[in-house]
């Protein structure tokens, strides 16, 4: 699916909160967009789409001839397809859940949440119901964290939000209109290879390499993403760069805290590496939520040199 779309219309907000979401890094990412985006660079691809903050920024600001997104998370891809193809039905389902959930007291909310979580984990329902359950759970669970166990069951407990915005109808309709020209694919990032050419900007935001042996968070799906996977991704990214595609990747910085781990510096030596400030988005211990650096890696020289870029304040994800 493809088609011309004018950028610069209505600002679009992420539908779901996602571990590793890029809203807090968006200013730094924007400063590193390739020259000619929306002009000579007319296509955009985002495997590992996750919460889609960069995707939505691109769709809001630049006219693109074709857009491709993908993820291995089947439920997330279903959400995006339903938003594109069945948004009135989705809004109706979410509005019903919101009307039922918000008036309840603490015990009632807990029971309602657990019932919806059980329904989601039963794998029952059609595409619209599953998308609505996904968004409801994401908006009401602890810390907005999507996590599944090894059996693929969503296992996050209820959060403590007083009035979570479960149905943002206006934003859903705006995103639906923007998604009409987007090809939404469930699958491995390598499938983007058939879409990418020399006129394409590609952004990869894979599961981050853990900063320590106990810091890993790769449970967006049942499968993990280890160093071997990071190496294969780098090889694929460099192949796309040789085609002339403008490639950007983000990942954790192994050198945080004065470390000497040069894993990504060595792996992406042919590319350009920037270190930008970020805030720890998800950690159960408040005292461990601090400022760190993350990596922005590009196949092209960044338009704004790292020393000239002043990162903005972190922006919170959707409630």
C-alpha cells in the first residue's frame, strides 16, 4: 500500500506507551533526520515500529510517497491495522470500556482489569476487540508497560492512574487518516529489504542491548534480542546504506557510567555515532531513574553535530 501524503498537517500522538519509546529523544532524532527528507528522500521505513513516535512525527511533518512499518509483535500490528481500517468500531469499543471502567472504585477497577486481561490472554475475539483490549490494558496497567511471559501471556498488574485517557477519539481518527498510505507488516525487520531503495530513510529502534547483566528488557514478545541479533541487524543496516538508503539506528550506550565497552563503536565504525542524553523511562526503583546517554547511529553525517545539539527535557509517554 502506498500513496502521496502531505506533511505538516495535524500533530499525531502515539497511541500506546512502549518501553523504549522515543518521545523523550524526539528532538535529538529530528535534529539528525537526513537532508532532503520529504523532498529527494521520499520513502520512509520503520521496522521495530513499537510506539511509533518517530513514524508519527514523520507523517505529521513531511510529504512521503510511500511508508512501510513492521514489527514482530502480532498484537501491536493488529492495533495499527485496526486503527487504519476500522477506526470507528475501535473508538466505539474503547469508549464503552472507558465508560464502564472510570466510575468504578479500586476493587471494581481491579476486577474489571483482570477480566479484560484474562480475555486478552485467552486469544479470543476479533481484530477490533483485541485492539481495544490491547489499548485498554496499555492505558491502565502499571507504568504503561507491555510485557509478556515466556508463554506469551500479558502479565502486567493494574496501574494506579486516577483518570486514564482510554479513548482518545480525535487522535485515533487523525492517526487513521495518516495511516491510509502506510503499509503495515507483521514480521522480521529483514522484510523491509524489498521496500528500501536509494530514496528511503530507514529508522531502526531494536530492543536495546542491556546496560548490565540484570538490566535487560526484551520481553515485547516471547523471543529475546541478543548480541548475535544486534550484529545481524548492523550487517543489514550497512547493506541498506550501500544501496544509498539513509539509515538511522538507536540503542543503549555501553559506555554509560565511564564504561569501556566499545561493542557499538566497533560494530558501527563505518557509520556516524552520536551520544545524546535520555532519561530512564522504565525502572521499578525511582532512585535509578536518572539521566543517561543513548546512541544515535547514522549512515550519513548528522546535519547538526553532537556538540551543537542541546537535548530538550524528557517528554513523558502517553498515560
